[in-house]
């Protein structure tokens, strides 16, 4: 799945919030159809769209986006043993999904409590796989440095 992030940004900056609701619906329909083939590209698209939509500040548009992002689903780790080289086999989109959702939460933690709650539920039910080399602590530090005061108890979980 190929997409042009610049084109997406230009569309979001140009269109009205009402037109963008339709754009989000159509985009997520395509993402749902291509999720299995191109999970990493789909996650990049979700991140690009989300970051731009948060700049609009439109509550109905942001709620629609968050509903769509959550309904798209979460990439579970699917740890499946080890390879012949003794490397753990897992879903490479899992950590990317965590990072994308954390990045979106950072954009406006107070507004993103549903996304953060969905992330917590998915991690609790599906587990987490982070390799030592993934430098995941940088992502957590960035989240903790965002304005999380009003949702601190949720972030702490």
C-alpha cells in the first residue's frame, strides 16, 4: 500500500471538518482491506492522519478519527517461537502499533483517553513484546514529558 504523506497532509489542511469526516471514513475502509498485507504502511498512514487532524481541534472529527483508529484494531505480538538463528519470531507491526498510538496520545492526552484505554486493554489481553534493542524507553519518556497531568492515573497504568 503506497500513500503520499504530503498529499494526505495537504488534503487535511485544505478541507473542512465535515469533508474530512468522509475522508477519514474512506481512508479507514481502505486501511481495513489492506491491513493484513501492509500493516506498517497502514500504521504510518494512521499516524500521519492523526497528527494532522489533532491540529484542527474539531471534536466531532477527532472523535470520528479515534473511533476509526480503535476499530481498525491492534497488532498483537503473535510470538511464535524462535528461528533457526535463535531469533524470536513475532509480529513486527506490534511495537510500531504501540508507538503510533502513544504518539497520538501525546498529541492531546486529555482528549485521547479512549485511545489510551484501548491500548491498555489490548496490551493486557494480547501481551507485549519489546526486544532489548528497540529503545522503547524513549517512547515512554516522550509520553511522560507530554501534558499528562489530567490523565496521569491512566498513563501510570
